C-alpha cells in the first residue's frame, strides 16, 4: 500500500467540504511537530491551500489558523486580525490590525523578559478560554508564501497571535501553558473573557498573574 504524499493529502482535503473541517483537541496531528515546508506543493496547490485556509479562518471566525488544525502536518499558518480601530495607548492587550499574511516554517524568540497574561481561545478547543501568559514582544523569523524571508519584531496582540499559531506547528495547544484555574467553559466564556484584563477572574477564581 503506497504512502500518500503531502500533495496527495492537500488535494484530498481541498476536494472535500468548504470551509475546511477544523480538527479538535485529541486529534494526533495537533500534538505532532509539523513537517517543515520545502516545496512539497506546486505553486498552484499551495495557493489553493492558502485560500481555503483563509476562507476557513474567516468563517470560524478566527484570527489565525495553522495547517495542523485542518489535519495537515505542515509548518504553515495564516493570520489576519482586522482590528480596524487605531491603536489605543490605554488598551492593555495592545490590539493592532494584522493584515492577512502567511507564515511558513516560523520561529519566534522573546524580545525582553516581559510576559503578559490574557484570556485566549482556540478554534481546535472550541468554545473554551483560559488565561495564558505570553511574551509581550517576540522576534518572528521564517518565510512567507513567496519564499521571502521574515525577520521582524511584534508586540502586544499581534505577538500573541504569532506565538499561538507557531506553537500549533510545534505540537502545542495554548492550554499547555495556560492557568487552568482560569478555564472557562463555552457556557461561561463571556463571564470574564470580555474584561480588558483577567484581574477580576484571577481574584474570583483564585490564580496568580505574572
């Protein structure tokens, strides 16, 4: 019996329903280190996969989607956060618009030592949210879909998105680093997650913040 190639897997996925099905926690592909992308797909097939992932991210809706979340063990993710408003200097989450982009074989490393904690969710842990400490600023390296090198520093919410999606390619879910006492079920997700900071949740649910 022949082993399917990555191109075979992508073609089979794209031949199925749209938006693409998002796999949930417990699927082994979410716990495996993704295979680096080194040209396994034709330019056309790569473009079709990126378009399908973008449409799936929008439909979910979400601000990022990694290939393992659609069942592909490939080191590729799409990001987009149409925040819209001008950055607010008083916004503790430091939201900012992230134009649509593709990150391939990404890697991040902290810039500085500051860690910040906010509620975070995941399309592959549907409906749940938990406070997750992250580096406030990171240096992102890797490539985009054209092969152009990436090397930039991101801060605030864009840095959080990059860390979350890159972790997916390492076989990690956000819950691996979350404060589990902060965990909110889908029925309770609006109770604290809408607060600008998790300070009230920390006081009422009994956990410490960094």
